[in-house]
C-alpha cells in the first residue's frame, strides 16, 4: 500500500509536545521519513550564521540580565511622575522625603537584585531572551522531565518570527480515505495547517546572496525538474483528493464531489494557485512573488510555475485511470511516467488554469532559512470557507478545525480566539486523566474548556469577566452539535460562566487542573492592569487547585511570565519550586511562554497579616501582589467600561 507523507507546521518550543500528541492520536510510531524536520535547525537563526550552542546563549542571557539589574540598581529611586511605595506608604514626588529614607531604599534596591541573581545562577536554570551579533533573537527555557525516580532537565529554545518560528514536521500514513479522515480530525496538529509533501531538496539550494536569475537557475537544475518529480506530485495530489472528497464535504455537497471526481478523471480542468513562503525574507534582495515571473532565455520562456505544477505531463483525460489503484513506491531508476503528454496533445479546454481565488488546490513553495526548499499541497479547505490561505506573508492560515468560525477574532467584541490546535497542545501538557475537572479562569470565547470536552470523561469550566452571550452560546452550540455527530460515546462536558478570575465560585481544592491563555497585555488588558491582575488570579488558583496533584498550564505573553514566576516564588508554600517547565514558544510569530506549575501539598490558608506584609515589601510600581478590599469594585468598573466600548463600536458600525 502506498504511503502518504504529511507535513504539520508546529510552533518551535512545542515540537516534542506536538509530535507526542500526533503519535498518540494516530498511532504513528515508525516514521517513513528518515529526517522528520524539513527545516533543520542548525541555521534557524539566520542564513549567514550557525546556531549558537546552549552554553553560549545561556552565558549571554546571564550577562544581559546582570547588566539590566546593575543599571536598575544605579537608577535614582525618586523618578519624576511616578508613585513609589515607601514603608507601606505611597509618596508622590511633590512630597518631601527625608534623605535617610531615600538612602535606605537605594541600598535595598542595590542589594536585592544581586542576591536574586546569585540564587538564579546557583539553583535555577536560565530563562530569558538575548539577541546575538547577527541580529537574530533567541529565547531559552527549560522543562523538568521525570523518568522513574530521576528528574532530567531539558533545555527548550525558540525564537520569534512568523515562518522562522515554525518547524515543518513530516510523518507517513497509509494513503487511504480512512487515514485522511483520521489525520484531519486530530485536534492538535501544531498550529493548524496541514500539507501533503511533494518533495524537499536534500541539500541547500537557495541563498539570500543569489540574484533572482541565479535562484531560478538553481531551481531549474534541481531535483524539481527531474521526471521523478511528476510521480511525487501525482502522489501528493492523490492525498489531496482523499481529503477533498471525504473530509472537506463529508457527503454534504454531492455536486462538489462530482466535480472533483470529474477533474481527477480529466473531464474538467483543475484550477490551482502557487503560494511562496520564505523564512528570513528581509535578507533577500527581491520580493518572493518575483520568482513566479517568466524570464526570457535563448528565445524561450521559463517560468517556475510550469516547473512546480507539471501541466504538460499531468493535464488531460487520463490523469487517473483508476483512483483506487495503489501507487507503489518508485525510484529514479525504475520510474516510468504515468502520463506523458506533449503540449499539442492536450485539449485546450482541459488545460489546468491559474485562479487565485476560486482554486481547487494550493501548491505551497517554501524556502527555509538553511537554503532547503519544500514543495507541498495544502490539505485544508481555506478556499471553501472564505479564509486566508498561504498567500499572506504576514500571518498564518487560520485553524479550520470543525466547528469552524469564519474569523480568528470577533470584531464586535474584540475577543481573540485561541487556535483550537494550540489549545489541545496545552491540554496535552496538563496530562489529564478521566474524571478530572479542568478550569480556565480567563476563557474568553471558551476554546480551552470546550476543547477539553473532547477528552474522555473530562469536565471543563471556563469563564471571563465579560462574555458576549451570542458569540459564546453559538460556539458552544456548534461544539455540542459536532460532538453529537461523531462516533465517540465517551465525551466530556464543557460549560461557560461569567465570573471574576480573582474571586472564583468554587470551593477549596475543587479543581484538578488549570489551563489558561492569559491576556498578553496588548488588547484585553494594559501592561499595568495585567501586572496588578495576575497576582490576584494566581492566589485564587492556589485556593481552588487540589493540593499535591493539582497542576497549572499557563500561556503568557512576552513579559507577563516574569510576574507569574515572581508571584509563584512569593506563594512558595502553595506551589512547588521551581516551575516544572518554563517554555519559550512561538505563537503566530510572537514570542510567548508556557509555564507548567505543580501545586504543593500545603492546604490554602488565607493570612491577611502575611499578605499585607508581602504587599509592603513589594517594590514594584505601586501594585500589590495579593487581594485587596476594593477589588470587586474595580472589576465591576472595568466590566462596565468594556461593555460601553463594545456598544459604542456596534453603534458606529450601524
């Protein structure tokens, strides 16, 4: 039986999590591809420099962190326009402060960072970001793994960038409609996009130092122009056909299925488009789309499109004599063209045509940072759903898992939707067991608790301070309808509520796992509001989590993970130290962090005197680390403002 080779785009920093999830769901144990990562990571940081070692990155991060702390220690304690806390009192710059208090605070601010840095160097692994001399930015974190009785430290690295932050991972499955249905329904396929591999070059082919003409010449002399490429393209096209005929419509659109079968038999022409994606695209001297422009040479015209999509060898009436025939593995030596047609032999009405909008399949031409080139066919129905495909260089194609929402965020409510595939990766990291109760205190639309309901015998609760009832209800209803149509009878339950994440309506020790995509401090909350909110929420999470076995998986923005780690350190009697994992990950080109934190065995006891003491010792910008008396009033005011802002936007649109 022939093998279909798939490509899953996985955020860097989550490669091991995604591959383990895919292998578990699809029972993929023996991979048919000897090198599963197409864009090898030895040159992921740039085209001209090799990847620095872990020790080099860690050393630079330590030097950078120490320099920032030394600079902060030398800064005058009374900056104009800022309110600072002195011995439990808030003092403005206009008030007269005695020199003794100022000197005492300066000594404390100089002493504490040095002590913290020494403790970090001795006990904790390195966590941070650094930019090397070539301009590439790297982030380093860690993950503690337990093997039998031993605890093993694994270094995790990532870096920002839209296409640079993705790993192209390949795996093989039988080329059957059943396998196509199984892989398409896996709710943890990296960041969502799924492709069928046509070919990838075994050696570096392109470089940013080449001109456009030199790049086209390299492609023309590569394996893409060999006769074997036609067979590989047809194999990938069969994989696309299985998805288009069994997954996209699923017997709901018989006309579309009939048209696809007619096109595969050569009775009607295909419509296609070519999309080019390129890592480190700013290093090149020409736009990526210029590679598709024809060039004149020796009284002939050469185009990359004709090389990538072999129209003259595949167009016609006998492209697939039998779609159920097995495509046996072949090599360059025993290859025989299945269909070899000259230009004059192809009926003009059956010639494949280019259509940038109403296309049947999309050919993706990827240029990796290390010079390798990959050609693949997209397997998601972007054109049928009216969403963006690989044509956009500024954003990834959306996640189109069923039930599909047409847009990634709702313009009327300013609510950002987490990708369901990313949510499933977070759920997989929580290591849920049947019967567990899952909580998302900042659920937004409810992606995490509703995706958790696909797990066996899992109860998911989610809520937010403001819920647009129409949007959340519609999404929840679509999830339940989709679950009712599946064959599985052991599904969980997902429920959405409206609450304040710092005052949760659950008793102590009620929740087994907390999984949440926290605000990044850009759209939902400001950076200052987020810094004040996170300690309140984390204190409440310690209360509702089950001691000893409770765990928490948090997706944080580029700076909020520091506040989370500081709070966990102050609440060390409730949380195990250090965090089990602090992972840098790439989420749609943005550097983010995933924290995995385990609950300690100590029961939660609220000590107001201890909390007030910690608040007084906190030297932040006027914020407190623990619940304050007027928090409920502040939340009510924030909710009212958000509702009014959304109402004004709706009124302006109408």
